[in-house]
């Protein structure tokens, strides 16, 4: 079972429905210890980093995510869920992230409009098993006012918006995407399918 | 580079797409999910559903519509049309819509903008503005274009953003249904006044109208309804024209297989 971490923020129905469309069974999980039974975990998030981080920690998800990471359970962070993989955000300096990667999240500057809303092409700079069907130049749907910056060697993709921004980070068993794969049409479904097949959650071969 | 968005709009009443001109002479144009799927295949970047059902059933039908669309479509979509409370906005967002658009209700009680933005984020909060050119400015009109408010549309857009709206959806009542092209002066006045994305609508009849919109204003997206419904124009052909004019658009995706 793929667990979608439900800490009360964001459009979780979309993530579940998109995973269903690639043949994966996913459940919303509100009880942190239930993550121990998950074969893969999606960490979503939308809106304000501080609000997300507070709710995420208050509900007790942080130790369970760390445990899952330790066991090598595949984890996909989406949007603010990707930002939570870092140490913190200038959107709310008092709220910590998971610190799986070094770095923090900073306000988009130098762009005519903030938030960035819409489809933008990614520049693919690295490989990852779950990016096997993603090509350099593919368009994804972005909605964000902040973007992560890291000194770790985990950058797999960037996006141009008032400068080169981090769009994809990852390492073994872990991937974070600033865009919304569940809202990025066929490109997003391809990414979700590759993630979903990293575990046993795919019930049948998929064809559309 | 961030691409310009092409957004088909579907007016829905009692679960069916209707379209005449925007607010009168309604004709049945089919099942919203079927049409939405067709637009998705044709390269639509996003969809807007305006639910104009006025009955007591509205609450149920509008949430049901959002849920049905989210089951089969994996591009962003907005639901608007008579959304009068943050609670209803929440129900619509929870079943899979990405954004909710408020219009008349926000003019009557602007606090609803801040309430939706506070609960669900500015990215989910669209302020939809219908306006008409009067003397030297554009005046906000509500209730489907029937009721003038005396309010200046540019000032209202600015106020709405300050209250938490993350996007502005403009509709020129003067141009709506006229096929005279977008109201470029109105669109640009608002797009220059706010720092959030602006969607233009009203009057588009050809691919050239979309080229004009993006070449001559700072709009981020263009929306149209009936010209797409009746096959007079396809999203794909609009994008081809934009690409030829050097305007960035999302190219056709490789099919999911």
C-alpha cells in the first residue's frame, strides 16, 4: 500500500486519484504509525511552509518519516512536501523541515509574478529510477512562491523562473519535486507510475 | 520558461454543459467530463467550470462535478459560479479541484476572499471579475453582468490580491460573445496593477486574438468558451499560432502509454 501522508493540508484526493490512474492503490494516512505498513510514501503539501511543518510535526509524522527513510521505503515529496525534505524555510524561520538534505527554502525573487503558476519546462540534470520516463524539457505544472536551495549533491532538475530554481532533488529511495505530478498530465502520470512501481503497490500492468 | 496558458471554460447547469452567449440563450452542449477530456487531449493547460445552477441542489451538483472531473483529469481545474462560502469552497477543493473562483459573493462580502485564502491558500483562491467599460474606467458588475456596482475593476483586483487572491480571472462584459477579440486595454490595466497571474476572457474568436493578447498585454492566460465547444477553434490550433509568433506554450505531450 502506498501511503499518502494526510496532515490536513492540500489536495490529497488529486494525488490518490492520479496514483489510481497509474494502477496503484494509495490510501490517505492520518495515523503516523500506520506508515510502518506502507510500501511507499507520498509526502504532499501545499500553501504555507510554516503551517505545513507545524501540522506535520504536531501530528507526529516526523519520526515515522525518518524511520521509513531508514528502512529504505520509497518516499516522494511533492511541492511543500519536497520543501519539507530540507532544513527549513525563510517563509517561517522557526519551523524545521526533516533535514534529509542540507539547505533551505527561499522566496522566489527576480520574477515578474509570484507565485509562479503554470506549466514550465524542467532542465533535467541527473538521473533517478523514478525519472526514467521524464525527459529534459518536459513541462510540469508549478504553483509556488518559494524554492529550495541546497549545497548537497542531490539536484536532479531545475526550472527557469527569474533565475534557475531547484525543481527536482533526489537520492536512493527518495525524490522531491517542486511541481505537481498529479496535475501535470501525461508527464506527471509517467513519473508517478515509475514511483509506484518502485514498490508492490501496482496491482496490474497499466495501459491507457 | 513559464508558458502562457490556454484555458477552455465550461458553463455547467444541473450537471450539463450549457452555452449560448455567456449568460443567456442557453443551449445544451454535452457532458462536462466528456468535453473536459476532449480539451485535455487537445492540449488545454487548465480548465474552468462555472456552475450556474441556481437551485437548492447546487451544493450537491457542484461538488459532484468537481469529484467526477478529478477522477479522470490530471491537469489543474478551477470551479466557480455562485460560490458563496468558504465551506463550500473547501468541499470542492477536497474532492480534487485545484482552485475556487469567487465573484459576486466576494463583492458583497470581500472577507470571503481572505477566508478561503487563509484556509486553503492563495494558490487555491481566484477572484473572478466581470466588468464593463464606463466613462474612463472599467466598472465591476455582478450577478451575471446584470448588476452594476460602481466599483472600479482595477482597484477591486488590487484589493482582492491584498486580501489573498492568488489569481485574477477577468471577463469583459462588453466583449463577451461579440467575437471582437479580448479587451486588451482592460486586461493590461489589471495585469500591470497586480503581481499575481491574470487570466483574460471575453471576446476571443480566433487564434490571432490569443496572439494579440499575449503579444500586447501582460496576461498570463487566455480563456474562452463557446468557440472551443462548437469546434470553431481548437486549443491545438491556438497553440500552433502562438508558437509561430514566438510566444511560449506547453507543447503537445507524449501520450501516456
